């Protein structure tokens, strides 16, 4: 497994996404992923699955120091006291005494950024999260967080895949040496039906999804968290790390239309 070094943590470049996984099925999927060698699990208070994930981690026998766990605070809980209680509840459900990365899940229109980051920074100083970060922050918000508040964010988690251009946010993050964690890296499964990706895959004995994932993970400073509930998909996504794309493949992928955003909730500030 390859890792990204950021703000004192080693982030495995491939993690398991868990949105829409619930209960026993979630527990089984996380146990399967950990047995296959995944060491990065992505969850959030909003997913309602920290309990089964905590159970899977406890049952796995994986040493805590070898495992990276990210969770997130929902946009309705960004007042300092609300962050604290959301954090405590997450930790309890996960059965952990600390997480590795605690993210602001979405910015909200009326958030108090300095107060938020003061609270998050205290959680980091207390050793209850090893690092803090953001998700779904556009360049304007990132500038405030990084250049004015000077918060030590370890990543920005945003939607990123072969069908979506993220040049602006990528360039900003790269200039500041902050990793981009790609969510919906398979465009919620849509990449599987793309004929260009399937043709590239046939050339290499791989699937369209594996090609899409490999392309993302070739990008400097990018990690990805595909959700895969089936063992076969989990293994296929690990195997994608071994795939080698050539220049013709990259050119064809670069030429794909990049305007397909899967996630755009009404409550969040505009992207640009
Ligand atoms: N920060 C945020 O606001 C935010 C927003 C959205 C998502 N996320 C995170 O990002 C994760 C991933 O995003 P996502 O779940 O929306 O979409 P995704 O990972 O792009 O796609 C998941 C879909 O792809 C399928 N799949 C996985 N591996 C495959 C393979 N090798 N071949 C074919 N199909 C495959 C899955 O099927 P099976 O499950 O049936 O295997 C599932 O239907 C989430 O689970 C969550 O952890 C974060």
C-alpha cells in the first residue's frame, strides 16, 4: 500500500468508503476489507454506521497503529459545543480512544470558521484526533482556512473521478502540499459503463472501474475511498493499484467529458 504523508499522519492512498452501508452488512464489508489488507476506513456521523464499523475494527485483530480511521462532523453540528458532542458520540460508537482524521463534512452558510477550527485544533492537541481536515471546501474557503486561520488541515475530501474536472481545487491543494481525498472515485459506479474505460481495461486485462481508480491514484497527492460492499469489488480495487496505464490511455481518459458531478446538496455554499 502507498501512503501520503500529511500533518504527521500516514494516509493509505486507497481506503474503503462506507456511505450507505448499514448494520450487519456494513460490519461484514469492513471485516472483509480489513482481512484483504485495507487499512483506511472512511465514515461520518451522518452515515449512521460508526457502530458496526467499531464492531468490525474490534473484531479484526488489526493493530490500532496500523489502521487509519476518518470520521466527519455534519454541517448542522459546527458550533463548538456541537462539534464536541458529535465527536464524543463518534468516538464512542467507533469504540476508539482517538481517530486519525476528523473532518468538517460540509461547510455551512452560517458557520464561524475561526471558532470551528479552534475547537477542532483543541481536539487534536488533546490527542483525541491525530489530524483535522475538511471536505467539500472550495478554493475561496480553503484560502481562508489555510492562509488566514492557518489551520493545519491534513486534506480536503472532495468528489473527484475521471468524469469530473477538479483542476482549480487540485492546483490550490498541490501548491500547499495538502492531499486531495477523492470521494465517489467511481462516479458512484457510473465509470463501469463507460466504453472508453472498458476498452482501456480490455487492453490490460482489467475492468473499467479499475482503470478509473488507477488514473486517480496516479495523480500526485491524491488518495481515493471507493465504496465496495462486495469482497470481489474490494479486491478488484486493491488490484487496481498494480495496473500500469500508458500515455495513450491517459490521453483518452483526459479527453472524457468532465462535467458529471454526482453530489451537490442544496445546503452547501456554491462550488465556484
Ligand atoms: N465527504 C463527502 O461529502 C462524501 C460524499 C460522498 C461520498 N463520500 C465517501 O466516499 C465514498 C465513496 O463514494 P460513493 O460510495 O458515493 O461512490 P463510489 O465509491 O464512486 O461508487 C460506489 C459504487 O461502485 C461500486 N463498485 C465499487 N468497486 C467496484 C468495482 N471494482 N467494480 C465495479 N463497481 C464497483 C459499488 O458497488 P458495491 O458496493 O455493490 O460493491 C458502489 O455501487 C463513500 O462511501 C463515502 O465514504 C464522501
